[in-house]
C-alpha cells in the first residue's frame, strides 16, 4: 500500500448564499457572475439574484493561488 503525502488543493470555489424571499431558505451558488433567476430548493419559488462581480471572484482566486496559498503554513 502506498503512503501519500498530504495533498494541497489546486482549485477552489467561492460560495454565495441567497435567502429565499418567500421561505427564508438558503440558496447556495458558486460565484454567480451572471444576473439570473434561481429556484428555491425548498418552496420552488423563483427569484432574481444580484450577480457577483467577476473581477472580485478573479481577485480572490488570484490572491489565494486558487487555494494553494490558503493552505495551513504548517503543511
Ligand atoms: Zn423558498
């Protein structure tokens, strides 16, 4: 059996939570940079969301090296 060293992440995603205006359920999306309608998984209400600025998403990915730079320095 092979022994592996701890693996570092080489990808990451930013999650954004939107509260359903009908039932207050949380709808979680991965960096929604386009204006769109989303459907609540609980009450099935469709509602529009404010999109996330793509520049902000790119900035966070860059400063964190797509996850590599966020690794606990003890590893
Ligand atoms: Zn809902």
